[in-house]
C-alpha cells in the first residue's frame, strides 16, 4: 500500500486550543502551532490523494496509523486523533470523519524524522 506520510507530530487535543474572543463571544480556536500543523497535514493529504487518485469516500474507511515521535516524552497517540482525522476530512479522504475507523498500529521514536504514516482501506 502507498502510505500517506505527514511530517512532524500531531497536536494533542489537550494542547491544541486556546480561548479567543470572537465578536462578543469567547470560543476555543486552534493555537497557531496547531493551525500550522493542520494546514501542512491537509496539504500533504491533498498531494497524496491526487498522486494516488483517491476518490473521496462516502462510506467507512479504515485508517491505519503508525506514529514516529521525536523523543521519548510520554504521549498518548489517541489524543492526536481529533486533529488528524479532521485534517484527513479537509484533505478529502472521506466526506465526514465519522466514517473514519482509526487503528493505531504502532509507535516508535525517530529523532531525525518524526512523522505519522497512514494507510487507508475502504471498509466495503
């Protein structure tokens, strides 16, 4: 299978939002660093999708994930799923992230090349 590779480390749901005043309301918005990661992830997803002629799925998609972290700091892979699955939706892997069936396959440390590798399979 041709894996989508997203460089870097996805933001944790515990650290990706900040409070901001929008009009007269307080709302949670992505922090600048999380927004930059998200935008880059969407870009890589779109390039991959075009290269491998992936059609946006409107049925369940198995999303297999391999994490390569930059260091041994304690991380919970499942805390990154919100940002990652949203980025894959914006990158047109599926119409709605409710269709994603994430499977975290493994995690390792790669100090020189932190990344997330992803395989997709339509669960039809």
